[in-house]
C-alpha cells in the first residue's frame, strides 16, 4: 500500500512459469552401489514444492555480512506536460483544451503518436516471456531455407569403357540436344601409325564394328553396348555434332582432312575432302556456324590456317585465313599461330573465337573479306597453348579460357584488358567447362587427375569441391540440364558424376549477383583501361613537349652561333696604341730615323766586340815564382 492509496496486484498463471520437473524410475544401473538399510530408515517423505532438502553433508560453513536494503512501495502521479507556458495557462482548463485541439489538427500529430505507440509497444513486448515448450514457425514452408544450407557433393554413377583392349585415348564427349540421355564419345588411336602396330582386341565383336578407329554414340542407361558406331580409315582427332540438326556430323583427321557423316546411317563417312584441299597438319579444332541449311563449319589446324567449309561441297574450302597476330595484305604462314580451339555462339552469328598454341585469343568476323577485316582482335592471355574456350550459358559475353597453368574469365566488352578473373593452379590445366545449371559454377581438370569445382559467388581463391582421379582429364562437359558432368579420361574411360541439388540448381538471387559481379569487373577493367590511356597520352604529350623544347633550344643555339660568327667577321674598333703605331709606321722620315738609329747601335756593338784589351801585370805579379 503506497502513501497515496494506490494498489496494483500482478497475477500470472501457473503455465507461465514453465513446465514442472517430473522424475521417473528407470530400470537402468547407473552406479553399482548396494542400498543401505540405515539410510532408508532416515528417508523422510515431504512435498518437494514447499520443502527444501539437502541430502549431502556440509563440509564448509561461510557467512557474509551484507548491507541493509531499505525498500519502499509507493505510487506515481502522472501530469500532462509539454505545454507552451508563454501562450497557455496550465491552470486554465479552457486554454489547455484549445491548445490541445490546435495540436491535434496538425498533420504531424498522427505520425508522432503512431511512432510513439510503436516504440512503447516494442519496449513493453520486450519483457514478455517465451514458452519454451511451445512449437513456433510451424506454418512456414519446408523449402524456405533450402538455399542457405547447400550440400556440395558429386558421386559417380556410370563408367563407359572403350570397346578395344588396350583402350584408346578418349578425346571429347558431346551431349545430344534432342535425346537427353545420348552422347557422342570420340576416340583417337595414334598408335596405329607406328610400323610395329598390332590390331587390338575387340571386346564386342557381335556389335558389327571391327574398326579400331571407330567412335560411338552411347545411351546413359546402358553402359555395356553403344547405340551406333561410325567408321573411319584414318586416325580421328575430333568430331562435332551440329547443334541445330543432329543428323549432321563432321570430323577432323590427323592428316589434316575433314569429313562429313549422316548420324542416321552408321558406318563410314559420306564425303571427305581431298588431300590437295586439306590442312597441311593435323585438324585440331572444329565448330559449326549459323547458316540456313546448317551445312557450314570452320576447321582449324596446327599449321595456322582456318578454313570455312560447306558440307555440300568439300572439294575446296569456301574461304581460308591464317591466324597471324598482325595480318597484312599478303599473309605469311611462317608468322601464323597453330589453332587449338574454335568456339561459336549461335546467338552471336557474326563472331567466332580462335585459340592458338601460343596463348593468343583471336576474335574473328565472319563477314570479313580480307584477313585484316576477318581477324578484328588479338589478345595474349597465356604462355602455352589454349585448351578450352567456353561461353557462360547465362551470360554469353563472358568466356572461360583454360590454358597452361591458369584459368581466366574473359569478357568481350573490354578490349585492351579482357581478363577479369585470374586463377592460377599448381598443375597444368587440360580442360574446363561452365555449368549449364548454375551461372556461377564451373569445373576444371588437370594432368594429375584433379577435378575442381569453383563457385565465383562462394570463393575466388579456392575450389568448393575437389575430386581426385588416377588419370588425367582431357575433356569436361555438363549435361544440358546441369544434373550430370562427364569426364573424358586419358585411359579411355568416360566417368559420369551426378551433382547434388545445390550444385545443379540456382537460387533466386544468384543470377543477379553474378550479373552485378561481371558488371563490376567490367567497369574496373574499363577504369584501368582509361587510366592506361591517360598515362600513354601524358607520356606522348611529355615526349612531344620535350621534343619541341629540344628543337627550340637547338634553334636558339644556332642563332647564337650565327650571330657570333657575324660579329667576328665585322671590323673591330682600334685602340690608341694601335692608332699610334699605325701613325708611326705611316711616317717615312721617322721610320728612316729609327732605322738609322738601329744600324748605328748595331755598328757600335760590332766595334766593341772587335776591341782587344792588353793585360798589364804589376811588379808583384811578375816577381812571383812559378
């Protein structure tokens, strides 16, 4: 009871204090202690809610002297405040009422009251207790936090072996767009060119194929028997299916030739280019390009030539250009770089990308008539050969470029410094590919058999997953839906890995984050490019200024020398001594007198020199003994 007579009673329900502790007997032996009859007689039955028990013995006694605390309970009277004392008489009820109505008619009064109520409710609700025995957030959907905790894993599902023993080298793997479970495996058998070559053993003789240079189309559900086989007499290095019409397929040979198959007909090629029209060295790169009939493609070779073919007539190429860094009107094959990779995107039908064995990336223009118009850009990105060039399926202007010991992300929008991301690895990287399910995920394979998965959103310095294999990885390609990744090994096996849900499906904000990341890197490169141009311009202007200053200095020195020479040629003013000497020389009588005086002096000197002196001795000198 306070001094003012105010009283407030606070009552709470029993369930607000938490659940009661209940103890039950269990038939489990926690400690093997035999019961004591004496202690059982001392057990006292009491209510644990109202009584306190202490069953352990007391070993220490301590006492604390505390300060006395005086408690007082009283009420609090609240007066209405905030009056303007100069205008309002607080003691007058009518003036306070008029002032209150004036304030309530103000527009900001409602907002201030709403904010004040919100703050009061927040402070008051902060003291509310939470029932720990109640289930919260049961109405939220189950997949709400799926993107927060993402499982990163990949497990092997299939292994496709070569049909020949010993196995051949697996070069490439290519998925079919029309049939999601079918893919093409291209094998290469360079050992057949050796003179002591013996035919390998065919493990599937009833398949109808007995050619050791053949390659196959497989089905994902059957790893024991391929669906179709295609024969060739020469050593095949690469084969490509047309993306727009998968009935068409082209291949490149070790001799530099190219050939054309119809996938619906198994067996040999339909047509092959002659030797006089083929490349001078091995055909190392192929790519289909956009055309109305889907019959045109490019081929590249290690001799540095890039040829444009039409499958309807392979007798001669439509066009040919050499991969020169500085193309001129007349191209020289000695300056050309060997072509290792060709890339073409159907959404950009004018451009195609060329990778060379000298680490350069060439940008080609399909509409160019001359070599200078065709090769519009050259960029030196690596020191060794370029293995793979692949566009991002979601952002087609960004490339994944793999070569020597490095991996780079390249953008078309930056001209002079096209590499935005730079990753260096301890082993030589042989292959790489963007994920078709996630725009930020790509994987690379090296010569030591390490398969690394990189996520640009999660980390730029280390891979998110690394899988070790026994053999080197030649080629990596993702299935179009992004659920599987196929690995081409050097021992002839094709390994299929199934990715977890977090690695094959993107979150809501992933694409926007990657777009902002690429835009930020592109803007950074453009700023660096502008800064570089500014430094070059400043250096150029400084050179021009120094050259002009040097020329002006030389002109001034030449002018000084000319004036000095002219001054030396002019007659000098004679002094008084010179004038007096000249006056004496001009006087004939004075000159004659001087001459006579000099002759007289000389005659006297000559006469003196002829004079003889007599030496007379004294008496004392003559009487001296000898």
